[in-house]
C-alpha cells in the first residue's frame, strides 16, 4: 500500500543552487525535488513537497498532516534552531513520525546551527549528505511506518 509522505522545506531552501554553493552545491531546488519524487516513487511512496519562508504556513502544513500523511520529512532551515512554535506543531501530531533533515552537517557549521529545538520531537535526524539526506529520510520513514 502506497504511503503518503509530506516533505516540508523551510526558509531559503527554494534558493538552493543559487545561495552558498560551497555549502549546498550548484544543483537547484527544483532538480533536487524532482529526484526526491523519483526516489519516493521507487519506494512506493506518494510525496507532497511543500516549501515556505513563513513560519505560520509551515505550522499549518504540519497540522494538516494529521489523518492525511503517514510521515513527514522536514528541513526547517534556520527555524530548526529557534522555532519553538514549529517544535510544538510537530508535537501536536504524535501519530505522524517526523524525520528532521539537513543537507549540510549542521554540527560542522556555525555554532548557532549546532542546536536543534525541533529534534527532541522528531523520530530522528539526518544531516550532512546533501540531497541524499532526503533519500535517507525516505528510507528511514519507510522503516518507521511499515
């Protein structure tokens, strides 16, 4: 049975391929999203990809997953490090496993990026593997929701 996955991308992740190429590479957000859709299809998963630069929109999307999605992959971008509101939104949907994802290794970057306030309410975290962090998260979710 096909599983419904929601992938949420936070602020500035629509600019991947244009911003900080030394960190995120040159591949565009659109190209990465297309790869994610292909990987999800190979794993018999239906994926919706949602990107927003707005904290409120991200919170609303997390709430909407309840009863609709089997799992969430979230790269909350900078909100990872300070948004207690997104942390609380994830806690509001305990029946939906959430995997926190980062393309870069947040622990090898600036000190303010080392802390994640959302991590405590997520099933796990994957970081540092570029676009393949999303691929690994799909595998992790598949195992979590079998």
